[in-house]
């Protein structure tokens, strides 16, 4: 007798549940909600980029997209949410607050400088690009938040800057995100509680440390003349400790260098200009030339015209110029040679690994988790009397799905989500389990990666969570989440036992 076929993927089973629900609903709020949940399950993963004013969000978006499209100047486009989606007909759709949509062309491959209406009448922009990355995920660029570091009675609100319209737009975009890239200012003496305050942006979303990372941007200003990635490493480690359970990683990135390395803007003419810069070979002269931007523009021993110097500064800034000179000394002479050096020095590879591989690899789980939570909320909707019976009937199949062993990854995301919100406080040892499980998305990967006997590691993990969860001081919610993680470790133990 042949083995039964494997169950369909999590998201496919939730799509079927949505279809069944929609078939039993009459027009009303519940039907609208169900159709939105179904549509989001079919949509690409949404990765939202947020952070402080002038923290380099749009520059990072350009690096992720591999093209200089997002507006980086202080224009109208930087004050509204911009959603980048896949489309062969490239265009910008301006969605007004009244629901009207107007279409604008790209201007030489860039966002238009004017939107054709006052910014306060624009709900958001949808930018369609024929871009390979967007076939798998949507990228959302948000207005800057007004970040401060002073602690007072409104520390979180001040840190997030969400009191104004632009801040509210950003908070709204984050609440709809499947994954979050949050750019932090370079803080040397950051207060942990203020830093953790940005988790308040999660709102009613299902974001957790599994689906959120922080980026230390513009780190090239940290250590003049030295490697900023090395200088930023201890800061990233400290901030990562303060944000443990809120984000899965804190990654230092030189944003401008990453954009130049990725966004197809660096040319062979730029490479020749850099060779002219490297031709100034006296170390003292080089130091003088690259001391400040003004010094570079005025340095009289450099055989390069003013516009070429200004372009190099706009592409690389001073740190990038130092990287380029070192690369030229090591033999770089073509645009391709320099781009490899820029990519390596930018730190962008680590960010790309998380966004393109890990986020995309867990996209089905992230979307299924969001749909499960949305459907659970829909089942308790009280504002649609005509659909109350159909909504109540939704609870039983939801409970069956949640008990299915295949949904263990979603339940682990639920625990990580509670930790990120600050609703679940854990001792360090258990927090380490949650962080590792959130990053791996699977208890088997965590146990396999641990040193020693995997089976013993699974048993020890189950024992840790059983002991904590059975403590009479635990609340019912804490005990339930402890059982989720204990069950995940026990499932691994039984699988290893079965394999012998």
C-alpha cells in the first residue's frame, strides 16, 4: 500500500479555509475582511523598511532593489509610504486619501519629484517595476520617524515620532508588514527601554524577532580612517543584546556604499576617475585629499574636474573613496573590480542574506501565521449580524488546524511574537531558545546545530520548558506558550527516537 500523500502547505490549507468561509458569507464587513485575508495569502511577502529621519531608508531600499529608484532627497515622495511591486508596465500609482488613483510615469527610471496633488491628500504610492526581486516580495519604503534618545514620560512616543501624519503612516505600514527592516541611528549610549520602544510599532501585526531585523546605518561616520564594520561590531553586539527577542539580528551596513555596489549606477568612467584619485600616491597627500569633502573638491594635485569629483562623492563619500583607493592599490582597474570591493566593504551581504534568503525562505510561514491570526479575529467579529453564524463556525476548523503538528512553526512564531511585544518575559536560557527557534523556524534545525547529542539536546529543551511552564507562578497564557515550545522539542525527540 502506498504512503498517503503529504498534506498541502500551510498557506494552501488556509487559502482553502478562506474560500470555504467566503462561500458562506453574505456581503458585509466579514466578507470584506475574509477577501482581504485571502488576497494577502496570495500576495508576495511584504518587507517594510522603517527608521528615523535621514537614517538611510531609501538608500537601503535602492540597494535591495538593485536600482536607484526610491527618492533619497527631501522631496514629496519621501513623505509618503511607497510600495514597490512587480509589474511589466513600469509606473507610479498615486493613491489619494479619497480613493482616487492617478498614474505618473517614472522620470529617467526614478520616482517623480512631484505627485500632482498636495502630499496631505496622498494615502500612499504604488510603484510597479520590472524587477526580479519584486516577483518574490514587495518592498515598502516609509517616511522617517522623528527619533530622539531622551527618556521622559513619553519616551516611546518620542522615540518613534508617531504623533504626526507621517509617523502614523509609517506605523500603519509596519502593522501590515510580513517582515521588518528597521534602521537605527548610530547610538553610543542608547537606553535599552527607549530602543525596545520601537517594538510598539508592531501594533496589531504578527511581526516577531523571526521577521524583524535592525540595521545600524551610516556607520562610515563612526571611525574615520578605520574599518567602520569592525568599529561597529561591538555596538551591534550591545544593541543586539538590548533588543534580544525583538529583532533576530543587528547588522551594520554602509548604506551609500551598498547602494553604489548594487544599484547599477557606477560606470567605467567612474572607475577611470577613481584611478586618477589613486594616482595621488603619496600617503600624506592622500590623507590631506580625503580629510573632508571640501578638501577633496579643492585638492590641487588631483587631475580630475569638479563635476567628476562631486559625482564620486555622491556615489561613495569619503569612506568609499578610501575603499576605492585601497582597491586600486591592490590591482582594481575596472568597474567590476571596484564594485566587488564596495560590496565587501559595505556589509550589505549579511543584510541580503537575511532579507532575500531567510525572510523569503520563511515567507509561507509568516503569511500563514498572519492569516491564522486574522481569521481568529474575524471569528469573533461582532459588527456583522448577518454573518455571525458563519463566523462562529470558523472557530472549529481553526482549532483543528492549530492542533495539527504541521502548524508547530506557526505556534513558535506566536511565542516569538509575544516576546517581541513584551507580553512574555523569559529567563536568559529560555530567551536563547526562542531567538534560535525564531531564526531557524524549526526546532529540528536548532537541535541539530547544537553541539553534542541531538536527542539529548531535544530532551533537555523539553525539560527546560516543562519546568518553567509548570511553575505555579506562571499565568495560563505563559503556561500555554511554554507547552508550545516544549511540544516542539518533544516532537524532535520522538522523530530522532523513531529514526534510531
